[in-house]
C-alpha cells in the first residue's frame, strides 16, 4: 500500500528477482511518460522503491501523484 509521508506518496515493491523488478520499472516508465509525471525511484536487486511528489506544486502530493500511483497499482493487479 502507498503511504503518505514527508509530502510524498511512497511504496516499496518486491519481486522474485532483478529481471522482474526491471520489467516492472519499464512498465512504470511508460506510464510516467504518458502522464508526463515522473517518479523518484530506486532499485536494488528485486526491490523497487517509488516516491511520488509534484515538484511544480512545491513538492507536495497532488492528484497527479495519486493518479500515477493508481495506474502503477493496476500494473500489478
């Protein structure tokens, strides 16, 4: 589940291995481009950490972040 803290929506995703994690990141990258809203993220082996915040709104959580978070969740569903 996404949690809101420090003016960011945050979530950690775990996968079976690096290849699955990287494939997920690729799918997220396409969503981000479509929505023109790009995450802060990191990847170590099978773990992807994503933080969403809207820089243009003063680094706060906005509807843009919630929309991208929802789209990311649908990738897993």
